[in-house]
């Protein structure tokens, strides 16, 4: 409706007409009267009512709906979206400039696919996503986000939080900029923590900022672009603080944080010296106390893990493991050759990009398992050929040790072997791929492995035995890793429900695959006849494969086999090939399928009465993660 624009025009007009040179200032009432006379207010009210009726259909696509409300609140929000008894921060992103990497980018033609930027925000358990805008040197961001500041009833829940109360809320607004290319591949462009409290000391509670976004990883010192941001408090503040008070508070917080971090660093150095004095060989063990995040900042590893509850989005620990497993795997990008570039990600950056390295997966899985009340740790060690790796371990109350591979969702039981026993040769080879282990940690504990050998096979996981595991002081860890301990800790965002419609997406991919198969066969001079009924019969198999991945129990296979036997007449042969992906790009999936000789045999099947079938089933998980199962099948008369 461009309400802002129309209101501005009318106000300018009113001021010209009604302010005679000798007249005093117009009051707010006069201006409101003028707007009412022009019918603007009625128009706006009508428009608002229209929105509230349609809000149910709007929810999935509307990025501005804050996530993670309780049921009680959401009914209230559907009516108003602004609760006059709460404090809000209205954050507007008004365009970007100097995104120099996109200087040469041509203007996209209407309807043409192009790379886009999306801005993801997290503030005090609320998450938002901007509308995607085409990548350009000056990307056209125009989005407003209503962030609730006075949320967790601070003190008295019914009283309005005043400026002084809000000054003590040190949570930053975490902003993550994601680039999505035309093949739906995502890249993390920037991750920025916005200090919003400057608005508390600005006139009328409104302030304009220009935020310089820096790159990630190896480029964390390079500017990627600038965002223009406007902050406004709703309802307007009765009294604002002086800018000096705000600056003093921020400086004090920074000082406290720096002091805590300095003390922890001194302690960590002392701990490491003691650890090396046990055995000189400890120097080569993978004992990781600090890790760099996407902004190149060194943080204690324990701060990357925290008990995380998935609400109603995931039901069981194994389902959580499946969710983490279907998030994409990608090593941190390196320019040029050379070893592995190490970059651990904050949770928001990992979830918004929808892919990350093994450490990101292990940290998220460990956080979810802790949320389910298990005693979980992240293990840092190596796989075969000495490749550094991270995985998760849970300790049962009866002492059983289970390893969880976060990239595959597999679970392995660990039974220590005693190398001194003569029967060592007969002991079965372990199934897990891990070779050595240097340390384990979670949100409260950090333990360095000080057993004579760091091999996983012979390792004893009695974490309370200080002769086997050297612990760090839990107090020291708490001082820098407990939530709210320091202002430099990024808060953990809640998980979001999936916005993908599983049936629609399954149908789209299936149609695209049919087209690709028909074209491929046409190139080989073959005709293609699809049999819909046979395609439909493949559904139960795909469902049972996914069920097995989530629960480790296989079920329902007998019915599927029986149905196929009935569908394939005597003298005919049936061939089926299931395959699983974690992305939704049909062309890329088809190219991968053709690389498998079994699948190629089905797609290029020649013979008498050849009938082809393909079935796609997309299983959605929180965020935009999904497991895509595809099954190609054919039946034909066997001619010997």
C-alpha cells in the first residue's frame, strides 16, 4: 500500500495548508485528524483486518512471523502482532551498498533465475528471514523485523521494561547473510553481531546505523559490503538515556568479558603445560581447547555446545541424529592448496547455510542429545590415514559407551580391547572408523586423554578416573561458557519448523526426473513408457528405508515384495534401484544416478514390453533439511 509514502505526502500538504506563517506548531492530534479526513487511517485499518483473516495461509511463506511462540501467544499474535504492554525493537534494513564482488553482475531480466541474498536474524529466541533479493553491488534489501525485547518477563512481567532495564539486556541481534546461487547452493557471506542498545540513548528512540559486514573464515578481515539499518523502539520510550550512560555500560561489559577471557586463557595455558609434563608425546595429540568461529575469533570449544531442546520438531535422540545427518556436509572453503582450513560455525550460521563441516554437525548433535537428557560429549580425534575428525559419544548409566557419527547417523558400541591379553589377535575388529582420540568435551566439561595410547580401540572411557582423563576445572569453563557468562558468547537460536511442502516437492522432483529419463532414452533411440501403478507401488519401500534410517528397525518389507510379485507377470523381470540424497536438485541427482551401473542399467533398459517407473519421496526435517529418496524401477519380458 506504500502507507509511509502516502502519510508523508498528506502531512506535507497539511502543514503547507494549515500552518499560516504566524501559527504555532501543529499538534499530533491535528495531524491524525488530517489523516482521518483523507481516509488513510480507515484504509490502513481495513488492510490490517484483511491480513489477520488470511494469517493461517500466510504463515509458512511469511518470513516475518517470529518463530517459537507458545500456543497461548500465537492466537493473540494472529489478531494484533503487537502487544501494547511489551517492548519491541523495530529493525529495518534499508538497502545495502559496496558489495563489490557483485560489481560486474548484470541486472537480472524479469523471470530469469539469479543468485540471491537472504538475511537471517536471531534475537532472544526469535528468528526471522528477509525476502531474497538479487545479488548486486547495491542489493535492494527493504525489510522490517519486529523483535520483542521485553520477552522473558524480567522482574515483573506486567510492567513495561524501561530504558534502564533494557540496557541490561546484553543479547546482540545476530545477523547472517546467505547467498543462494541458481542451483540452490548456499554460501555463508557474513555473520554479524549487532549491538542494538545505542537506540536507548538516541533521540526519540530512533537511530540509523551503517553496518560494515566482514567476510568469513580466511576473509574475516575483508569487507564484503555495507547495510543501512534503522532501529526504532515501540512503543516510543518516555525517557531516553544519555549516550554516555549507554557507552559506559557497553564499555563495562566489554571490560568484564575481556577479563574473564584473559583469566581463562591463563588457566588453559597452565593446564596445557601440566598435560605436556605427563608425557612429551602428548604434544601430538588432538587436544583442542580453542576453535575459530566463522569470524576468525578464537573461542573455547565448550562454548559451541549447549543443551538444545527441539520442542515438538524432533521426537527422539535417533531422529535428532537423522536430522543432523541430512544437513549437508561441506568442508570449510580454502583458496589455493594446503591443508584443511579449520572453521567451526556458530549454530545460526550452520543452520541458515544448511550445511557445514564435521565439527558443526558433532556440536549440534551433542547439543540435541544433551537436550534429551543424555550424557553426551563431542570427541576430537582422527579417522583412518590420520584425518582429523569430530564425532559424538554418549555414556550410559550402566557404563556403555556409544559413538554417534554425526555425518551418517550411524551408532557404534565401544568395547575396549586390552592389548596385553594374548587373545588380542582373536578380538573382532571394531566397526567404527575412528583411530585416535585426543579429548572429549561438552558444555560443562573438558577432558584430555592421558592414557599411554590414544588409540580408540584400547581407550577406557572412565571419565572420572583422573589418571586416564585430565579434567579442566568446571568452574573455569563455566566462567566463560555458561549462558550469559560473557557478552561475547553468541546465544543459541531455537530450531525452526520446515517450510518445505513434502508432497509438492516430491511431485516436482518426480516430474523433472521423468523428463530427464525420457530425454536420455530418446538420445539412445529408445521410447519410454511409464507405468503409474508400478511407480506408486514403490512408495512403501521408500518409507521403510527412511524409517530404518531413523530407528534402525526395518519393517513393512514383506508387503512391498508381495505387491511387486503380483505386479510383475510370469516371464517378466523386475529391477529396482533406490538411492538417497540430501539435496533437492533433480538434475544433479540424475547425473549421480547415471554413474551407478545398476541404475544406468534400469534407465537404459532395452527389451520387450519395457515399462519404467520412478518414485520420489521427500522427508522433511527442521530448518530446510530434507532426505530425498528416489527409486528407479523397470519390468520387461525376459527374452533368452
